[in-house]
C-alpha cells in the first residue's frame, strides 16, 4: 500500500518540480524508511509554502507600492488606474485567503483517510506540496504578466 501511494504522489510532485524549477523534493529518492519519507515530505511542503508566500508578498507589494505612489503624487492621478490597482490588491488578498482555506480542507480529507497510519504524514505533506506548487504556478503567471 505504501509503495502504491508513494508512486502516485512522486510523479505529481516530480512533474510540478520540472514545470516550476523553483522547488526540489529530491530527498524522497534517497529516503530509506517511512520516517525518512515523512521528514523529507515535510521539508518539501515547508519549502513550497515558503516559496509561495514569498511570491505572494512580492506581487502584493508591487501593487501596494504603486498605490502608495499614487496617494503621495502631487500630480493628478489616473482615477481609473487607481481603482484598478485597489481592486487588484483586494482580489489578490481574497484569492490567497480562499486558496489557503481550500488547501486546509484538502489536507483534512487526506488526514482523515489515513488516520492512524504511519504513511499519513507522507500523504498529507505530498498533497500539501502538490497543491502549493499549483498555486506557485498561478502566482508565477501573475508575476510574469506584471513584470512584462
């Protein structure tokens, strides 16, 4: 059972890594025990969360800095642009809150499915990792559209 689950989750994680090139979860290949797998998957989950948070903050800061410059501008401000940026800030915040809620509820499902099993931390951590990497892709696309 453990091998089957591991084979189901490693390809998803590997695919996400190849696409993003931002996060690596190579320690899974070298893990020899269930405990090793559990600790490695936790490190992967934490790394993906950190990357996602940094990217989210970068995007939010970009728009907030633009708003701040509009607020202190002595020249007339483009009201339409100001409304757009204010709306983007709120939309980005709401989107992130909703993502975090979705991720939390997804983890509850997997946690419940494997309750009491030694594989539970691995499955939950890899699901966390995969869902977070998907969000990183979304935020990366957003950042790329801003940066260009």
